[in-house]
């Protein structure tokens, strides 16, 4: 018997988590990187969150992943965390934050294009308009002097971030039809664990771990790292995988428009960054774009949930 459609409040809570918590991780990353090497910080964050989720799911009676499920979980983890987040955390050291946010926001466009090409879900006129409006708002959000200048490395890093968002979109769509654990918590955990271990493995290549001194980690970095793995990974990523199972991927990707706005507000409150009328105007445009994408998609495109996918596999 198919699982009933989730309550509306669960959908709203999941969107709130990916919008607000992931938006706050920009500030968390800034503080954590003050005294923790980037790949070690990101990899340990994801691996710890994944291990805890898997143990929690097992304690509730869920089965550990089988061989093929480990393989598919590893593929998804590599696409989401090793490629996307690996590029992101490296580029954050060379690209201004505004440019980084604009590049990350391109994930919404890749979701729409990949759904069209591989799932034959052509975006409606409203979705296309919402995407263009959202990118317009983000362009307004970024002042010209904060764009990448003459640095060749900065230009390369910005292009690689866009490539990383293609990997995130691809991994997210792949996870919806891959042979993953039925229990959503176990499925989320295996993605985080495998991706985190792969990302932490970059320490062996870069030599970060050999240079890392635990005694030099500041209290602010430690607290930020704890926030990133608990709320940023466990809570928000669980909410994101829940949305991927129950809403169109283009809707789930609207976090990319909201996160930069949240990051700017938190930066103004806790890091002394300016919050100008131009920023507020851009924020209004971005919120309107997200609403247009969600409302238009609800009326025009049916949602393919994990229940329908499972039925298709059995049939």
C-alpha cells in the first residue's frame, strides 16, 4: 500500500530547514575555516553526521545498506560532496563570497535542464521566468566591485564552482532512482558517510592532516564545526533528501536563491557587513522568483515521489 503524501507542515518545515540552515552555513564555514583545514573540516563534518544517522536508523530497526546500495550511495556521495563541496570549499579561498553565491545559485537552472533532458519534464514558462527573475535578483545582489577581477585563478575557481553545481544536481536526480536503502534516514546517512570519507581523503593528497594541530583550533571554529555537522548536515541535508523524495527537484533547488539572502543578513548581524537598500531590493526579487517557481510547478508538473519510483521498479 503506498505511503500517504506527507503533511503540508512537514513540507514547509523541510523547506525552512534548507532555506535558513543552509543559508547560515556560509557564516559557519567562515568561522570554522579560521583554524581548521578546509577538506578536513568538510569531510569530517559529513562523515560524522552520516555515521550518526546510520546508527540511529539501525537502532530503529532499519537494515544496513547492501552491496549495491553502498555502491550507489558512494556514487551519490561522490557527486554531492567530493566533487561539489570539494570544489566549493577550495574556491571559497580564491573567489569573493558574492561571486561564489551567484555561481552556486546556478544549480536551479541545471536541475531544470537535467530534468528536461533525462526525465522528459519540460520546464513551464513560469518556471523559466522564475529562474530568470531569480538570477536577475542575484545579479542585483552582487555589486560589480565584488566580482572576480583579473586573477586567472579566481576566474578558474568560479567556473569550477558552476561545474560543481552540475555535479550536485546530477547526484540529487540520480539518488531519486538509484538502488538506495528504503529507510530515508539510512539513505541520507550512507550518502553523507561515503561522501565525507572521500572528501576527507583529500587530506592525504594535500597534506592537510599532517599540518593540522588540534591545539590551535579556536573555540569559535570548534563551535562552528559542531553546528555545521549537526544542523547543516544532519538536519538540513535530511530535509533536502526528504524534499527530493516528495517534491520536484526544481522546487528543492530553490534553496540556492534564498541561501545568499540569509547569508547576507547574518553577515550584517554578526560580521559587520553592510545591508543596503540595494540588497533588500534584490532579496525581494529573489523571494518572488522562488514563489513563482514553486506555484507554477505545482500547477503544471506532477510530482514523482519515491513511492511511484518503487512501484515502477516492481512493475
